[in-house]
C-alpha cells in the first residue's frame, strides 16, 4: 500500500501539489489543468471551446499554458 501511495504522489506534477502557493502571474500546463478539474485532456479542450474553462495562451510555438489567476477565478466561480 505504501509503495502504491509513493508511486501515485510521484506522478502528480509539482505545480499541482503546490497550486495554492503559485503566484497569480504563474502559468500551468495541461497535466495540471487535468488534475485541477479531474477530467481528461479532451474535456479540458471542450471546456475551453464552450467557455467554462479559461482560454490558454501560447507561450512559444509549441507551448500552451493557462494563467493561474484566470484558472483560480474560474474555479471559484464554479464553486459558487
């Protein structure tokens, strides 16, 4: 049981473990978004399309990320 717990915590991205400590100016990637919302990649992109999840920004040609400030606001609105 302890080994399984250890393996599970190793697969959780650091940004997800420390999401509450991230500054609002930080950006998070898709694996963290999946963990925060508890859904698949397809569901994240579906949420972006129907505006229930904030739109990401392109940081580079091959890097897409979400603003922590906007994600926190969307999660807070969802909780109400």
